[in-house]
C-alpha cells in the first residue's frame, strides 16, 4: 500500500501537461539539465508558474535542483523515472499473459 501511495503521488505530479513539458525538456537536456530561465523561455510561462511546477516535480523526486551562482539548474532524475516505469511494468503488466518480461506486449510495434 505504501508503494501505491508513493507512486500515485508521482503520477499526480506527472498528470499536469506543463509538468510533462518541463520533464520532456529536462530529459532532452540530460545529463546537463537546464537553468530555470532556459525552461521559462522555452515554455513561455511566468516565473511563478514555472517555480510552482518545478517544486511539485522536485517534491516527488522526479527532478533535482542545484545552485550555480545566482541560477538554479534542474535535472531530470532518471532513476526515479525508471522506478515509475518499473512499477507500472511490475504491477500492471507482469500478470498479463500477453506480456513476457523483456519482450513487451505481443503484437506491439518494436
């Protein structure tokens, strides 16, 4: 039950369109990440909105933040994202007879 709570909270954080866009950009810039101003410029959103979304992702451990002088650099936490994918696969797919570990879904495009 504790795992379900933790992952539900992460999925809730990912359930907002702007947060997914932020995460997409951070993954595209991996492993260097992006400073907040770069993300804001690419998305064209107010700093306060960006801060709110980054904080939600950071609280769930999906992104990390590092100070570089006056700037904050954000990075996608690929390990946390892998854990989310592993949870989905283990909890949702391994009980399905169409899914074999390491093979994916039968009939799915490779």
